[in-house]
C-alpha cells in the first residue's frame, strides 16, 4: 500500500476521536451558555461580515482578543463565535491557550483539551515556544488570545504591574501573509455562573454555582482593529508591538458598557 494512503488511514481514528470530543463539548456548551443562561450576543453579524471581507477565503486566519474573567471564557467565546459552523467545518474551531499549571494536570482533561485545540502555556507567561507556535499556525487557523494574561474583573491596563505586554503586538506584526484579521471581544457576567474569583486556586472556580443558571452573560464583538498604521509609522520593533498591544487593550475596554477611562 502507498505510504501516503497508509498514513491517511492511521490518522482517521484520531481525527474522528478529536471531532467527536469537539462535537460533544460544543453541544454541551451551547446548551449550557445559550439555553440555560441565555447569553446575550452583540455584534456577531459584524464579526461574520468582517470574516467574509477578509483576504483569507477559508474562513480562517482570525485572531480574537478578549478580556479574561473565568476559567471557561475560551469555551463560551469559541462557541459564540463559531457555533454551529465548526460542527460542519471543524477546521474553523479556534486554537486557544491554557495555563499549564491549571488545565494540564489531569490526564483526562489534557486529552479533552488537546481535542479542543488548547495549547499549554508555561507558568510566568513568558513562553517563547508558544509565540513560535502561533506564528507557525497562522494563517491556517483561527486563534483566541487573552492579551491581559491572567483572569481579572477589571479593565485591561487598570491594575499596576499587570499591564498588557507587547507579545500580542509582536505576533500580529510578525504573522505571515496574509496578515490576520484582529477582532476585539468583551465578555461579562460569566463570573456570576462559576464559583471562585480571579486569583483563586480552589475547586470552586471549576464548577457552576447552585444559582448559576439564567445569569444572562454578555458577549460583545467589536470592529476589526486596524493596527497597520502603527507598524508603517514606527516600524516592526518593540515600541510598535507595545503600541499595538495598547490599542488592543483599549479596543476591548471600549466594548465594556460600564467602562469609564477616568476611573
């Protein structure tokens, strides 16, 4: 038998297993967030229109950047943005990044997360290999990134010592052609569903509260971020990467209905 055909057959069981996990998790997530909790979504039509206009015709090469409040933000944003599309075209399911110390300690959870395109990030968040992985993946996949890193209920850049770093700017500026479409998303209210607060390490953060239904979380999609003028003016260097990161942080904050820059 031809080696390429042999490899094709060997890969089928793994691909079908991955798809089965994706299929099950998507429907569970849809039922939990959209049916039990009536998630309100604003701007998804704008998001879909921007994807259609983007130069990549395979519905990929999109970077969603968002705030980060709970352990389940990647799930809800992925489901809101790409469900039910990824049931029929699983290749659009976004890659996302999970703290290695939180998500990859248990074998079963690790298997599930691998099927859901999760990539582990080492403690400290200064993981050069992750940066290289993102650049290798683009423009063939969609990606979801938390520019602020760790979980917080406060606006990005509002806490001393936890400012947005230039890594997201480096990724965008150095991504291969065609350059990715960058979409800001703000998420709120999910913290009313799950126990635990940002910074907590207990088990409560993994489980819904007893009152964690009908909580009406909110997901808002913003306009695509035009970061190109920054690189054109400042060049592809660290100052430009930081400026892009600041632009992204402010774009996410501006989607927050209660955001007040003066606070």
